[in-house]
C-alpha cells in the first residue's frame, strides 16, 4: 500500500510547538528557541521534495534544529568568554520566578549530554533508543545520563523529579 508523504504544513502544525519547547528548555531563551525552530523548518521547506520522502521528516527537522542550537550555543559561549575578558561582569537582574524558570536554570547547569538527553526524553518524548542512536552511544549510556541528570536536578530543585510527568 502506497501512502502520500505528509505535506510541509502538516509536519509544521504537528511538530513546531513541541520542537520549540524542547529548544527553549535547552537554551533558556524563548526567542532563540523560536528562531532556531523557524530556521530548521525554513531549511526543510527549501528542500521539501526530498525531505518529504524521508521515513521521518520531523526527525530530520529536529536534527537540523539541534545542530543549529548547538552551533548557536557555541557561538554565544565564545562571545560571552570574549566579553568577560574585555569588561568586568555586570550584576545580573532578577528574572521571573517559578518552577519552569528554576527547571530551565537547573538544566543549564547539567553537562550538555545530560541536558540534551533530559530535554529530548522528557520534553520531546523521544525513546531512549532513539536518543542513543542520535548521540551515537549505547542505550545504557543514555540511561546513565538520565539517571545522573535526575539525581542532580532533584538535589538542585529539592524535588523528586523521578515523578515528573512527560510534557
């Protein structure tokens, strides 16, 4: 049985919000997350005739978005390191309070591999096996990252994050 590939509009409608939420948890910046998600979808649209034929067009878009996110994060880190060398650090202004802000901040303290695993698994509903394949590691390694991250977050947030429902 042959079935038509999804349209770009269908994939966008089904996956944009979830991808943006994942990227927000990674960046801690909603605008940056939206920009990266939009860029990934723009790249997909430019070559939709090819992307639509993939087994998982949304997976391709998600990979592009994560690659863009990591690149932007590295550039921002380099720029921040430069600025720190050039001028004294300014006092940070208090931001909004709340559980989500605390979670994003705590995620930001995790090693990148653990942070990606947590965001992809709990916010992106990605199976552990898929995360392992994406990262090029064994399933047990991803399970270890998740365990360590949950333990760290529980200590930082003073909560039992084992019971955190999937988004």
